[in-house]
């Protein structure tokens, strides 16, 4: 059957069955579940011709490890990273203003996985990373992302600054997060087409990346600690975008 990835939770499995049913190979549903969510998943799976198996909760627990499966797990063909051309085509199809996340050289797979998971929750249309000097979509990233690596497009680009220029030409406003910015993230307009640009764990935004941003913002910090983990900071800014957009979903 080739390489497989496990996706947990009703939202992620339903999304895949609706958008990419050809990638879903098998579904396990907790035995005894007869609610509307289980019925919807089974209906979608039957239409797609996907095998369904009922399993005891302890079996699902063992399959998912530490992740919360909510009573459903799907085996899927793993998503492959996109290139810039596919991203540009994807942007043409969006119904809502673009919400993108650009990560400048994330090295820790746990951070990339956490960023993907938050990106999924916030309706991010794509996550963009450089091909070199950054962690790729490996097994640890997929595990930490808990299914989000299969639902959020991950775009790898050879030159991040060039990719940023292409986004700006499309009218996407690029907002970089840096500790010394005067303007706070909540003061920025995140309701329109924007790309949130986050730096690496130690270095932050590289000089050329920083100079390619349209606006620099900082997070409000009232405690004694002067910096945040990049995945935590990413979540804070993305949820501010969600608030300004009225909680809109990814289209």
C-alpha cells in the first residue's frame, strides 16, 4: 500500500473525505458510536469507496499514541510538499482573503509540527518554508501536527525572499514578527490578504526576510520573560487574525 499517515479527529477526517477522498485508504470508527458525526463520516466513506472498520477505544488509543483521536482515525496517503507554482494556482481559487504563514528557517520538527497544527485550527491557506536550512516534512513533524500535515498545504520554496516578492505582487501584505517592533500585532490589519512571517528559533527573521516584509509587529509582553517559543508566538498572531476575520474557515 506504500507509505501511510494516520489522521485523527472528526474535523480532519471529514475534511479529507470531502476534499481529497482519493487519499483516504481506510477509516476506523469507535465501536458503538451512532451519533451524527459518525454517520456523516460513514456516509462520506461509502461514497468514496473507502473501507470502514469499527474498533474498540483501546485499539484507537494504541494507534494514536498521545494524540486525541475523538473516536475516529483514518489511514491516508501522506501529503507531499507543494512548490511555488502550485501555491500560486491555489491562491487563484480562494474565496476568502488569503491567510498565509511563512516560516523563516524553523529547525525543530516539534515547532514545525505545532505551527502546522495551529495553522489548521486558524484556517491558514498554506504554510511556506524555505527548502534549505530548515526542517522538512518528516515523521516527527507529522506526529506532532496530529493530522494537520495532511490538511494544510506545506509549500517549500528555493528562495524565500523571491517567494515573498511574488506574494506582494499578488496584493498579499507581509507582516513579520520581531521583538523590537513598535507596532503591536493587535494594531495591525490582519483581516485582508496577509502572510504572517515568523523567524527561526534562535536567529529570528534573517535580514533579507525582514527587509522583504511590508510591516513589522511585536507581541505584547507584560511578564519578565522577553521571548516566546516560535510556535506559541505563531499561535498568538494567527488567533488575532482569526479574531479580526470573525473566525472564518479555510476555503
